[in-house]
C-alpha cells in the first residue's frame, strides 16, 4: 500500500514523519530514515487490526432532476417535431430584446 507522508526536520531532535490516511500517526527519529522506518512499523501495526475499504456515499441531491426522464422522447415518432419546436422557441427567446 502506498501512503503519502509528511517528513520534516525538527530542530535539534532529528526528523518527524506524519501520516494522515488511512490512519493518523506521528513519530520521530534521529534520522530521516529512522523516522520513516518507525512510521512504517507503526502504520503496519495499526492496520493489522483494521480493514481498509472504499465506501461510496451518495449525497442528497446528487441525482440530477432530469435523469428520471432522460431519453423519454428518444424513440418517439414526434421527436423531430418536438426538436423543431424547441429550436423555434429558443430563437424567439434569443431574439427578444427584453429578455433577462
């Protein structure tokens, strides 16, 4: 598993390594490599009793309001007439100088 971590020099204390996802861990070491090794060990220990999964949570309002009727007129014999009427109406609206 690849995990992005933050490694920073800590004044007079060596290095600090921090992970945020999938678990928040902060460790320090005298050297950069020591801090990374400690972080790796700590993350491995924590993840040994965890399960990492992907969860999809639909948000309210995610469904587009037109989705339920999308394609409704797709196979209608009146489709070309409906499209022509819509185009004519759009031209009338665009030509109106008083429209918003």
